[in-house]
C-alpha cells in the first residue's frame, strides 16, 4: 500500500476504475481511510504525485476528525442532548436514573452494554418520529435500519427504506426529530429541490437551527467508542 511520508505517515488506498477519468481523494469519516481513485491506465507514480500535492488537505481533514475514546464506568456521555454519567447498576438491564446511566454486570462490558442501550433507544425514538411524520404526509416507509455512519446522518432509498445513524440518540431530541423529518420528506421528493425543502418545512419548521447544530457539533458524537475494556496484562 502506498504511503504518504511524514509525521505521521499516511497510508493511501489506490482504487482503479474504468469509469474514473481523473484522480480524486476521499477520506472515510468512519475509519479515516484515505482512498485515491484513479483511471484504469494511470501510473501509480502520477497518483502519488497527486496525493502529495493534496497533502495539506489530507492532513487537515484527518486532524479534524474526532478521535474515539473507549467508554466505561465513570465516564460521561451525551444522551438526548444532556450529559449522563455511567455508574454501576443493579438488576439485569441498563437504567437511566436522573443524570446517571446505571449499568449492571461485568464492568469490563459496560461500554458494550451502554452501546446496546443507545441503539435500542435510538430505534424507539426514530420509529416514533418517522411514524408521526409519515402519517402527516400520508406516506409509508418500509423499514428502519440503524448504522454507525459518519458520512451521513440518514438516508431514504427508493423502496422507502430509511437508514439512520444510531448516534442521533446522543443529540438533542429536536435534532433527531429533524433528521427523521428530513428522511421521511424524501418519500415525497427524492431530491433536494425547493419542493423537497418545502415538505421538510411543513414537517419541521425552523429546521435550519437543527441542521446547523449537526454541522457545528455533530462530529463530536463520533468521539465515543462502546466496546469491551481491554484485558489487563500481567
């Protein structure tokens, strides 16, 4: 794999395509992978020269991406727009108790259990919001899928399938509601025309405020990783 030298070195994934007519760079907001698309017969040396010319943009974009911190007991995370602290809990299920999120069981699995709790809550809130907005339009969606995406907060397919980032449950409820309205509006207008935004405005007036919140603060929601705590090494 080609490497862009420097502190630190950056790996470049080359992707040749018969459909590609010029060099282009893409940086995944999910894992930071840098992909350089290139014409089928272009030389690798030309591709690397193009990447070198774009080095400042590559490093700036990577630096702006939030680093992920592994979440565990004692940490605070945003939930529906407010900070809650993860504490040991009793019983069998994760419970929201005021400003605390009580997590029972093995402390090493607290992050995993919190992540699962967030996904359940996200599906519940998004389904309710989508049902309400779809009913207001007299339309139906086919299903809701949750993913952990950085490139978009939601999408609507031509078959009426809706996809959302489950991390929206960490944003204020008004932001989640706006994203749900945005994607449901695509059931009427599968574009971003003036007619589409008129439908969004009908469902969620003053949506610009919530869209601005996602632009300004949304990326911070990706700074939390919900996995098992690393095992102690003797």
